């Protein structure tokens, strides 16, 4: 890793966007660039034809990289250059929040996922494999590309696009085919590639003052215009195709119970984000949790002085049961009343059997903590 590229405090999610010709993934990609929730997005494509650069302001081009006027960057690469451009896009000077890889022409989606998971770039974190499907031409696509079943089987999120061209019965049949392919992915319906960006990434959080000092962007004008229109005109697709569950607890979570919950996540649960308090399991740290599809990562950080010791999680998916998920998470909590041997005076002795049991209970969690890369 280049010594000029120090590790960032927050890793950049890398989302892989896949789908066969005509599925609408390019439309979805351009939709994300226009409704990016304030994020600066780095896009990696096989050629610039995949992105509507002419419709945006191009502020500069260096080699295979185009700088867009909205703070986003676009790179045209081949698979052998992927690591190099990921290194370039994750440098602090690029100031990007999210990276989207448009898989067409680069590599098989599962190969791209393997490359990301095996990468030693400490600045990135896997953000999910999104497979875009043309609902109206689904059967014809399967006939031409039988490998689509394999793609669906490894996807973390399936976007059933162009659903305005088929009825509810047709959508239901396709969902059954997707499930039969072995996919436990969340499946959401869309038209014209319009999905809520918060399905894939969080709204950007800027330093104080930056948001109001920056120049008004084309995206701001579009959103302002939409806000003045009717709900039907400006995005009834937002927040309509998925559910989210918020969970907060001032009682620490039991590491073993939480890992059992995560190991048996229901189908349709796409993302989990937030922070976990494991109490006696690790009194010095709160654990950031990032889960996308089957991917799971924990990141410990020290508690701040006077920071409330809470577990705060948000779960996002399609076809999930919010009440059941909330109850299952509540069942992962430790007992509200601590046993006598977990009282503060007992915790002062690091060698008690109880402390050893707490440490052992964290082993399942620590398996998913990323180890620092030498020289990173």
C-alpha cells in the first residue's frame, strides 16, 4: 500500500452493479448519480458509454478518469486495472463517499465480489452485489443467458426493473423463480431504475458548514423541483419498495445470541448498520456493525467520554416482518438486572471465571473484525 495513502477513519463501501443488456442497470446507475443523497460517488465502468457524461458538467479528464462537476468521478478500466483504480479513488484527496462498479465488460459479478473481498485495500468495505433484472423480458433473458440463475444465487439485492410492464401475478412468478435459484436476496420492484439510494448507502454527513457553503448542484435543483410537485410526480418510488426497522437498547447485547440472530438472518434482509454495546464482553469499546447480504463486519472503537452506552441498529430489507425482527433483537439482550458476579467490584478482577466467560463469548464477534494490514 502506498505510504502516501494513509488509512481513512471510515471505509468506503464498494457496490457492484450487475445485470444483462437491457436490464436497466445503466438507467439505475445514472439515477443514483442524480439522487445520491449528498454523496460523492466514484464510478468504475468498462467504457464511458455506460454513463451519461454528456448530461453532466465535466470539469476535467486525466487519462482514464473523468471528473464530474457534482464532485463525482468516473473511471474506465479493465479488470486488471481494478485494484489500481480502487487505490486512486480511495485516496483522501478524491473525497469520495461511495464507489459503484458497473460490472458489464469487466468480469463475472461473483469474480468482482471475490476480488473485493480478497483486496488488501484498507480503505474499502464490501457494499453488496446488486443484480438488475428486466421483469418484462425475464423469460427471454433466461433463455439467452441461463447463467442468470447463478448470478441471482449470489446477489445480495435483486432489483426487479420495468415492473410497470407486467402485472402483480407476473412479478410474483418471477420472485418464485428467483427464490428457487437459491437466492436469499431482498427483491424490490422498480420502474426506470428508480430505487431509493438509501437502500445502497447512507446520506452523506459533511463537516459543519460545508453543506450550506457548497455551490448549488443540478441534483439540488431536481430535488427542489420534485418537492414542489405532487407525490405522484416526484418519486412515489421512494420509501415504498422496502421496509426499515430501528432498534435501540440501553441493555447490552449478548454476543452469542446476537451472532445466532445474524447467522439465521431471514430472507429479504439486505442491510444492517449501527453500533452494538456488548457490555461485559468488551467494556472499553462500542462495535460498529456493517452487514450487506451475507457479508458481515464489526469495527470496535473506544467509547467517548459521557457517550450513552446504547445499541442502535437499523435493518433494511424487502418482505421482512418488522415486529418479528424487533422481538428477535430484543431477545438478544443480556438480562436487564446483572447477576451479583457481574457487578462493578467483580469486574475489577481480570482473572475471574466470569471474565473469562465474557471474553470467550466475544470470539464469534471477533472473527468478523478486520485485522490491520501490514504497512497500510
